[in-house]
């Protein structure tokens, strides 16, 4: 995967004079890079460090304090943010051979799964992408998947012959987390086709599914390590061919140094933009807490049915669940009601994946920090999936790494979804709730359990308060609490009102309407 697009974008900007040149950041007379660096082959995941302007309006500023990278009214900065959000070049169609290196012994042998299930997930990842087709798949054993050629000499030869016997393939997907630049180059030289790992495939799925500015910025941030690595690899090859890097127009800066600087500037801008969005979420979260709406974060492995469950719990017709991996990348909130008529907010989150690359997790950590402010976590499992135990372990591992409060981790509600696909299902585990989000089975039991925990964790109380109907007490309770029942006693103009009320609201009521 070359860095030609990155370099071409920089060169194009240089040719236009580079807006930044006026600020003395880059010489406007930079020459075009060597022709070899202008190639775009196989570089679908790379974007110019300061690529062509994209569409859309940048996020509005939340305050104008020090460190704010993009303020309203600053057209130049807004344009730069638009460039950060610019879509990458279309990847085009790919016809792939999927290869799974199976570690059959030793400490690196995976638990709770099989090689057949792992390659099935790899095929599912490819099938998620438009115009990407799996032509064939193969499982080959290996002792050390982290060595240069992944496999031993015998299996490597078998794989090479298989690739040569498939003239129509355009790429190979090696189902490992991350290939080193050296390994990637050696394999592509040996096979004559592009080689993808899980990092590049998942990153591209994320790019295709991102809808909001925040998700696109998070993906752009996750691309930075890949851009930096590929740039280093490309430039080292160039140095070998040309006998060393050339300085640019006497600036004292090599072309590679310039590219690294542009990447560093881009990373800084992306992090600033994400920080502004984080502050904006913090303001919205404060407003939500002021209104005292309990928040339930719905989490789980990708394609476990989170969105379908939220739609069933809330009746939100705007939700359109999709049977594909990573259909949801953005945090979305949806209002619903519990059996007591208590209003709550269900938060749909990004799905997890086993061996999800660390750079992707780190990029989305700012979004997932909202989970720490939840009142309850609902962990949804696709109980019909053959790897459901491994999926549970993957989700719990991510939750632990989010540094969530202990009381939140201790009160997780585990939901076994898609029980309609298993005949006479009975959970072998205690403290779980079996549901079919698609058919509506078990939803009332789930709502009751959510309500029980929410009332406990939020400190809300169910009380009966006697009010004077001639006064404003009843309307105040309707506004500030959840009114469940009103038992009117016409003989004395009063009513017994059953409410769900927080400690703070109860304190206000007693202060406003002393008995």
C-alpha cells in the first residue's frame, strides 16, 4: 500500500501555493516529487496530509479559549477542517483470497473459538464491503504468525502456488491484526498482489459506514499511524534507489521530513477538532444530568442486535437496523419509557470485535467515554452465534479498559438476544435475560429489570404525596417528577399522587410546599 496519494496531495497543494505558505509554514515553490511517488495503486486508505477540500460544514466552536483550533467566522480554519473530513479515494472493486493463519499449539493458540469460525468472520468482514468479493479461502497452520513470512517454508510455498493459480484475484486478506511494513512488502513482492490485514480492512469498513463529522475525524485519526508507517516504507525504498533524500529548494528539510511534519500538523488539528466535539458532548451531558434522565448504554459485539433491541424498547421508527458488521459507528440517543412511565435515554454504541486494532480503539475512546456517565450498561449478546462466549470475553475486555466506575461494571445487565433462533432456549448462566428483539419476546421482563436497577443506582424513590388540588403542587410534580397515579379525593379538594422522584427534586418540593 503506497503513500503516493499522501505525497500527491502535498504536491498539489504546493502547486496551488499552499495557503499555509503565507504563514511561513511551507515554501510555495516546492517541486513536484518524483513520478514514482505519484502512483495511486493500492493506496485506497491513504489521504493527502492536507488533501483536497471536502464537503460539509465543520463543527461549531464550543468556546473560544486557548487551544480552540476552529472558531466560528475563521474561514481559513473552517476550510482546513473540511479538508480533514474529505472522503478518501474510492477503493474500487477487489477480488480476494482470504487466508487464516491457524495457531494450533502454544501460548498464542486462541481460546473459545476455532479456525473455521475465525475465517468465517474474516469472510463476513469482506462481504460487508461493496464491490469486494471473496473468490476463495484457505486455512494454513503456523507456529509463529508474527515472523516475516507468517508461515513455515512448506505452507508458504503452498499458499504462493494457490495465489498463482488464481489469476483473477486482486488482493489477499491475511486474517491477522497487523502486518509489519517489512512483512507486507515481502509478501506483496512474492505474490504480486496487494495484501490487507484486519487493521486496514476494518479501517475501510469504518470509513464506508461513518456518517457524522466526529466518526470521520476519529477514523482520520486512526489512519495517522498507517500513513506514517507507509510513508517511512516508501521513502526508505526511494532512498535506496536514489542514494539518499534530497533537500527541498535549499530549505534544509527533506521531502520525507516535510511529509512527517504535515502528518503531525494534521494529527494535531484532528485531535483539536475532536476535543471541541468532546466539550460539546460534555455540555449536552450536563444538560441531560440537570434534567435527571437516567441513561442506559447498550453495548455488545458487532451485529449482536443492539439497534434492533433499542428500537423494540423505544418504538423509535427512525432506527433502521442492518444485518451487517459495524453498521453503527456513532453514539446515538433514543428516548423510551419504563413500566412505571419513567423516561430514560437508551444510548446505542459502536460494536466491538475480537482483535480490534488498538489504534482504532484509541481513536473511538473519546466517544466511548460517555459510557462512564451512564446509570446502567446493557450488554447484548447474540446467543445464537457459535462464538458467543468469545464475543462476551471481547466485550468485557474492552469495558474493563475503559476505566469505568466499579459500580457500573458490577450492575451490567446481560441480555441473551436472538433466542428465537434456538429451539427451547434456556440460559445456562444466572442473572441473564433471554429476549428476541425482533419478535418482542422477553422485553417486558427486561424493562422491569432495567427499572429496578435504575431506581437503585439513581436514588429515585417511589412515593405517595398528598397535594392540594387548588395549588400548583400537582403541575409541579408533573414537570419535575414522574407521576404514576392520581387518586382524587373531591370531599376535601386533595389528591394522593404516586410519583417517582429524585432526592434533589423531593428536597425542592418540600422547600416550595412545606406541610
